[in-house]
């Protein structure tokens, strides 16, 4: 299925947000996620089903001062 990941068209096999994150190599990384501009908490990723054309944002925290 084709989704848009951080603004880039991306082909994925997985159907849930959690499985997509695993497929794309994020694994257990601490990231914030949104689907179609709606924040998805970590606890809800396994139940968040994606559809073709969905816009997924994955943001990793940055350290600095």
C-alpha cells in the first residue's frame, strides 16, 4: 500500500501504524506519530489501521540547548 511518510511517497506492506513503524526500522525508538494530522499516542498504534493514501508523520525527539 502506498502512504506518504514525512512528505515522501512510501510503499509499505503492514496495515497498522505499529507494524509500519517496525517495517520501516523504527522498532522501539521513542517517536511521536500522527496520521492525517491527528496525533496517535504510542498505546494506540497497534489499533490504528492505515489506508492507502494516508499521511503519516514520524518525529524523533531532538536533544540540545
